[in-house]
């Protein structure tokens, strides 16, 4: 893990380069938690991932680039589809995430997968070098989403396909908003702070579509139910607080009593989602697919 996790007040707006560096450090810091909970993250995003793969249809011999891959679950699922002769590039702007994805690919014995550190705001790949680009739950964290959209299209071959997924409106995703609300209620802080990309930066469907209008064709937007389930409050809290980079940053900066107060506030808010099997939160993702012109 790289260095000490930055405190909330350090992850503040500055130049784009400064903001990118701070965000990179933040996601590097939670990479070990993502590696630990990789199977859960894969299961959580399975329905969204299947829709993205169906929309883009990776085929044997093609090259697939996964951006903001985290531990690489979606790209790993694509690897079998492009064999024989094809390749998958797992990429993330946080080197520790890339390392975790590489370990998973090696453990699966996938010889057509490579892992690279790439920033979706500035993709260091040649023009027209990929057949498919995938980005699940990453585009909303781009410093310049419009620029990132242009980059995604730039690296596609003519007629190449892409699919991106982001979280829908906050009200449709209480599994995460409850935690942010708990932080605000206890500390008075907004999470993430103003100027920092949030999980809901692209939660308005029209804005997401607008990013690719004019640079891509055959755009299709799909709303996908993405419920979050957990056997208990403790299970949900442990995973959510470990995997949500901005939240983990905040919690690490607080004293134990403040963290406990946030946890209890979230526990009370989560009671309305209790079932006989544990917690069942509704969730909503937006998936946009299309082609390069």
C-alpha cells in the first residue's frame, strides 16, 4: 500500500494534476480491501457486467480494454470470450489496483490478459487500438468526464464498441447514501468534499448520454437494478466502509468515538431495509453503450 491514507482536508480541489494525484493515493490505499472482497465485488456487479458484455459482444481475436478496472472482474470475464487470439488489458489509474488485478489474472492462468496503469482521463494507448472498451463504475470519478469520453472513443477502432456503467441517482442507492448522510450528521462534513468527483457525479441519465453525443453512435441507455444484500448490518458496514474510497478516507481521519457514532447512525437508518435474511437495499445503475462513428 502506498504511504499513509490522506485525510479528508488533504483531498481537496486544486489543479487537475494535484487532484488526480490525491485521488490516486486514495484508491491505492483501499486496494488491499478491494483484493480481499474481490469475489463480493464481482457478484455485486454481475448483472451490470453481463449487460455490458452483451452490449459490446467481445469476440475471438479482439482486443478489450477495461478502464478503472479495480480488481478486474469484468475484464477477466471478457478474457474467455476473446480467446483464441484475442487479448484483454486490465487497467486502472491506481497502481495498487492494477497489481491486485494482475494477481487475479495470474491465479486464473489467463495468458491473454495483461495489466497496465492507465488513467481514463488520459489513456496512454494508440488511436484505434481496441475493439471494445469497458468501464464499470469508474467514469463518474474522472476529473474531466467529457475528456474521458473522448478518450474512450479515440482508442476504439472504427465501429468499435464501448459500454460504461455509473451509479444512478442518490435516492435510488440508499446502500451508499445512508453512509454519506451518517458522516454529515455526525461531523458536519460533506463527503466527498466539494470539487472532488463523487459516486453520483454522472447519476443523471441525460448528462451521461450527452458526454458521448457527437463522438459516438448507436447510443443505448439502460437502467439496471443493482440491489445490495448483506447477511447482517456488520457485513454491509465492513464492506461498504472498506471499498468506498472517499468514505474510507474520512473514517480513517476520525477518532474512534466519531467512527462509532457514524456507524450507529447508519445502523438506525438501515433498519428499514432489514429482512429475515439480513439487509436488502435497492440500487440502480445506468449502463450506456455505443459505437465509434
